[in-house]
C-alpha cells in the first residue's frame, strides 16, 4: 500500500503543476446578464437615474485602466437605429477623441460596435466596445497613456466578456 501512495502523490503534484492559475478577478453582473475578467481587483459603482440604473466596474493593472458598464433602461433600446454609433460618437466627443477605426463586435448572437480611439488632448489611447441588447446598453473600455497602450492586454480583457 505504501508503495502505491508515493507514486500517486508524485503524480498528483505533477498534475497540479499543469493547472493554469486563475488570472484576474471575475465580475458577474447580478442583473445585466454578463461577466468579464479584470486582470486585477476592481470597484463597482451603481447609479440610479429616473429611468435607468447604471453599474460601472473599474480596475487598473500595470498602468492600464479597464472598465465595464451596463445601463438598464426602462424602455427597449434595440428598436433605435444606429444607437451604438451614436454612443461611440458621444463617447469620443466627450473625450476630445478621434475614432481611428471601427469594426463589428460579435459574441454569439450579440452584435455591437468596437472602435479604436486616440485622445491627444488627454494623452490617451483606448479601445471601446458598445452593445445594445434589448433594454441594456453595455460598454467595455481599455485605456491608458498613448505611449503605454498594450493591445494584447486589451484583447485579453475583451476576450473574457461573456453574455449569459
């Protein structure tokens, strides 16, 4: 019996070395049906408006800022044409940013808009995703100083987004 335990213990130690470590902190929305992994800890701020509730989740790691937000409206937003484009333009304008490129963002049957934005006035580069699904508007943003932007970190964050 002792001869069997030692090899099993060694096998267990070797196998556990190949289990990938959890990278980051998972946020799962209790009411907006999405989740995302932040590369570090995050804070959650909730704002109640007259006809909406916004939840903003923010984190920072290695000088890069990560944000996810969901705004639940009383009315269905998906019937309004080009609302993602309007949201993108308003966001870029608010930051004095220039939209460098846009593309379609897709997650299964969820479709939105993804953009790269530079704000020279604020020395920021960012990637921005906006999705409208029914009465919920989702926004996901990665931003940092222009000289420190890390597209690989942004891609990893965006890849972790999941809609339930």
